[in-house]
């Protein structure tokens, strides 16, 4: 019987030997961590992960740095709109009115609309989602955004509705799967009234900004960006704490007093066990016959290199570079720095255009345009006739050049060879080409009026060596 079992096992292994190792079993997959339904896992664990992420951000310098790096690179001074109206006068009017509105966009008056972009992204990175509702200025009816705590979106509100709709953790869906409303708690966790039994209220989807990165099909709530790195960061903290304790003990020169007859070399105390304190640099005189033995503390190995490796894992998982995370630029050169920044910028541009602009900036512009119609600054008939004319192109903040001289020369070379337009290059710098041209024209007109002659640019020095003289 045992021989038959052996032959069956050998035959089975022969049949399955050509399969995919990632789908195989056995001892090497004993600690397998499968996740069949990531959307459900996010619904179950996102709240706990968000709470741990907040602690990581507030108590750990690396956590705080990740949030600051992500926010400053994704938003910076703000993602600004460029009106697309075909008439220059209309474009200028919309741009001026938008600038005026940004100063009153915050319902709490703490910042402007670009500051609201930054706080929304900060919440998205930390909690996994940013939440805000539209209100109106009681003085002039201008639209305003009020920032909410993400946990005000009621996670306990989940049920099936008549007619085929449903509510999943505070997000209400119609029968065809479209988001139609949000169920919001009146107060944030920690507020003095948050513990009172106040039911959540239904808000139409058009009145709510819910900012998060949809990572998986069926995902309803956001997931903190720290989810892949929290465990590694926690273990790194433990490693650093152990290294600090070891360094403190080593600095004290701790030792054990060996006493053959059990007497107390530090003096006789009746009924009280001896208490020996350690002080840095202390010299203790021992009675005759007493010795001190110093234990061999275990070598910490390559703890610094191990900690560096964990920090690189944390940086990769959080979507930032190692240098951004640690501030350590000692091992980079121009090529490696440029490569890392280009890779990070691709990720940042993806989040800017697919998440922040789509979920926050465009709804804000639509709300602003409607306010302009109600205020009489935009003709309602013209808007109904051609809504696309009242759209906007969003310009993220400019990326600073790694080598300004080389990058500027490359941009000029591309324009001279008709590979790119000047408007595109100016837009990549985060500016509106029309505004830049107007400022340049104004500078030139002012210089001509004052009789200021523009100094001719110096000829670029050739990098090629001088030709050799033929004898």
C-alpha cells in the first residue's frame, strides 16, 4: 500500500511540475497571505489602519515627513485653473473672479481654496480619504467648502434599499450602481457632542466631496497610504529603541559584582536588599577578594544597514523617495537623483490628474461657474449653449528643474526644432502662457517708457576644446 501511495505521489508531482509556482502549495507557502476580496478587507480594516496611521504621523518623524512630502509635491502652492473660453476678455474675467473667490472658499476662514486642496490631500494620505461638504456664504451666497473628519462618513450605515439601491458604510448607491448620496454624522470623533446618539444625515452626492484613490473594483471607502508600511515602521521603531537602550547600557559600563561569601561590598544594610546604581564613568572601590565581571553584550550586527533597508521599504510603500523620507542625500548623484525624481513625478502626476483634479478641482470649478451665472457674470444662455467653453484646464505646480541650465537648453532646443510648443513648456512650469506673455509685454513696455535698454545676452562659451594648430 505504501508503495502505491509513493507511486501516486510521484506521478502527481510529475503532472504538476510545469505549473505556476505562485499558485502552488507546500512548505514554502505555509505562511500564505491571500486576500480574495480586497474591497471587503478595506471596509473591515480601514478604520483601524487610519487610527494607527494618525499615531504614526503625529509621533514618528518619518510619518510626518511622508505626509509633508506628498502634500507639498502633489499640491504645492495649488493646482490652478486656466479658463478655456475662446474670448480673451471672458477668460480674463473668469480668471480674476476665480482668484477673488478662492479667498472666501473656506467656510471656516482658515485658508484659501488652494489651502483646502492641501488639507484634502493630507487627509487622503493619512486617513485614506478626504471629506468636505458644500455650504454657502451667509453674506453673499458664494459657495464654500467645509472640511469634515473622514470618520463623519457613517461606517455603521449599511443596508439594502427598496428598489435595488444600497448603502455601504455611509455611501448610498442607486440601483444602477451610481453614488447618489452620503450619510454624514453631525460631529467628528473627539468632539464634545460626538458621543451623543445623533443619527447620520443624508447629503446628496452633488453636495459632498469624497476624495480617495480607488485601488480595487468595488472599493467604496479610501485606504490610508500608510497601510503597506505601518507594520514595518512599527518594527523599525522597536529596533531603534533596542539600539538606543544598548548604547545607553554600554555607556554606563555595567558589570556584575562577584562575591564568594555573599557579603555586600557596598556596605551592610539590615533587611534591605543591596541596590547598586550605575553612573557613567564611575569608579567603585571593591573590598579585597571582590571581582567585577563585564558581560559580553551581543553584537548588533549591521543594524544601521538593516534600518536603512527598512526605510527604503517604507519609502517605496508610501510612494516617496528614500531621500524625501530621510533627508539623506549623501549617496546620490545627478543621474540617480534625476531618475528617482522622474519616477516620483510620474506617480504624482497620476494622482494629480486622475484623483485630485477629477474629484476635487473640477467639482469646485463647476460650483464656481454656477455661482457666476447666478451673480450675472456669465450669461446663462451662453453657458447652456456651449458648456465646454466655460471649462478649465488645470495646471499643477511646476516641478523644479534638477539642472536648470541643461533643462532650459533642452526646452529651447525642442521649441526651435518644432517638437513642442512654447505654451506646453510654460504650462509644465505651472503657469498660464497668456498671463506670462502679458507680464513680459508689460515689462518691455515699462522698460521702453523709462528708456531702459535691455542688455544683450552674453554668448555661450563653447564646451569644445580649441582646434589644434597645424605645424
